[in-house]
C-alpha cells in the first residue's frame, strides 16, 4: 500500500474519532439572558388598561349648526396637493382629468360645522362636478366634511375659490396639456367624438354607491349610434388581446383612479380582442349611454374594432 494512501486513511480516522467524541459530549448550558427592565411609558396602570374609543363618535366633538357657527375655518384636501413657493395649494393635473376635493369645516372651538353649503367658484375652464345625487350632498355632514370633484379644462392655471361666510380657501389647478406631457392628443383625431362632449353628462352618485346619469340632448341622441373614439387603453384582463377594457380620456397612471372620472372613461367590448397598446388608440363601435349603473359605468362601446387614425398630428 502507498504511504500517502495510508496517511490519508489515518487522517480521516482521526477526524471521525474527534467528531464522534464531540457528539457524545453534552453541550455546556447557555447562561440565561438578563431580564431587561420594562420601559418607562409615563402612563399609569389605569391609563394602560383603558380601552380605545370604538368609533370617531366617542372622541369627536359634537357638531354645531352652520347658522350658529362662529369663526369658521375651511381646510382643503386633494390627492397630490402640495404647497408652492407662495404657499398656495396646487394640484398638477392633465386636461380632462378628475381631481377629487374634500373640505372640512370647523368653528373656533374645533367643532365640526354641519349643514354648511359653501360656494365654489372656478376661474378658468375647469368645472365642478358634485358627487351626491341630492342637494344635501352639497352641504357638510356631521363631521364637517363635504366632497366634490373638479373636471380639468384646457391647459391653464385655474383658481378654485371656496367661501362660506367670512371663511375662505383656494385651490389652484395646474392643468397640463397632453402634448406638453409627451402624449398624443385625442382631439387631434379627425371625426372622433370629443371627450369634452362626453364630459357634459351629469353624473351623480346614488346612496347605494351606484351612478345615475342625465344626458343632455346632444349626448342622448348618440345612444345606439356608431361613433369613433380616441383615447388610452386601461386593460381589465391579464391577456395580450383585450376583449374587455376601458378607453380613457388621458393616459392611466393608477388602476385605482380612472382618469377623467366616470364620464372620462368608456367600457369597451371587442369580440375579436384588441392588442394591448399604451399609445393613443382609435376605436369604432356602437355607443351605449348608461343611465343607471351599479358598476360606475356611464358609457359603453360595443362591437368595438380598431380604426385608422386619419388626421392625427
């Protein structure tokens, strides 16, 4: 037998013996960690044992009627809002898109103001879209809250002024054109039904969450007619060929926020499917106006097919 082979065998035997001895030796006990002193919270045992309020009603101050409110303050909230260098509240938004606004009114004592109906004035081409179906939806609730939407007009810096008594608030809409944002403009498509026309539908939210829509005569007469629409695809299916999707007035940036609001989107049904496309899409199909909707739909386009884009810039 070769020496090197024998040496290797002896080394292996020694390694095995050491490992076996270690396996037979019980491990040394691990010292128990020292118990850390409980942190000081500054609260008493009774405070620590107290249950949190079950609802806002347990800690919310009782509301005060609008007619009796003194020293009213209006707080304004909007998605994406920021303060500019001059301290103004600004929202950047694309043309024809929706901006949801919430107002909170409280008096000098911090009590919510109930029943207030502030005036909303727009300096510019945007318009106010009230969300509630009834007139009560234009008045603040028991929490002093009131909500509405703004439909952005053409590119401009629009000012939205809110007033109730001597209280004032202002929001500025920095409206950006699609061309300035690097997108093709649906208005550049010759013969396409303008989104500004579709936006004239009077959309209200029912108490059950559905929509009730009133269509002016120029829109009502389009029901059942074959029309051309230009917009942007928001897919609803995990497929490269979409048979069911939304066509929106501006490029979608969030699946939880439909651009342009309910009247700024059309539910599309295409029997043969249309390839997913993030560029401006031109469709032709039969338009359906939806007066009552559980799904939040105002318009549908049936038998949709992809069309050419004559007149595109």
